[in-house]
């Protein structure tokens, strides 16, 4: 099991970024894929046509999202994603921590965070500014 931490800058206010990560309709807008999201603690979710599935553990509007991501049935420890949103002069500084990533999924997960998840979200807001 491995951990990953990285910061991203998203050109939008923290409240907007929070909604983009927790509101089903908004997630569909920037992913273009099928999504199931109920922004309440304990609710399960599915994104990218089921590529990402998990459960919301803690939600603090405009500030923090904590989720458990599922990686099959034989997990040694829960895989926890913590996203903290901080105001930044360029919009929002997103602090990502993903713990207990299965070794065999690590490279794909890191690539997904960098090349898809936060890249697509950043592009969504950059296009919105244009």
C-alpha cells in the first residue's frame, strides 16, 4: 500500500471547486461521463462510468472532502482520499492526500489524479473564463 500527496491550482473559488467535486450535475459537466453522487456523509458514489467508486466519509462545504475509495474485496486497509480546499490568489489551492493505494493500482491512480481528474477540472474552469 502506498500514499500520494500533491497540490493543484484550480482557477475557481473554493466553494465552486467543492460543488464541482460533490454535485452530481456539475461533475457530469466537467467529466462528460455517467456519475452517481449524493453529497452526504455515508452516501456511496460512482464516477467515470464506474471507474471510481466509494463512499463519502466527511464533507465540509468549501473546505474539505474525505472519501473512501473501493479497490475490490481484499483491501487490507481502507483507501482514503482527503481533499482540502484553500483560497489562493489564482483561485483554489487543492491539497490532495490519497492513502493506502494498492501497489498494483498506484501508477494508474497517480496518472488519473494528474492527467484526468484535476487536469479536466482545471480545464473546465479555464474554458469557463475564456
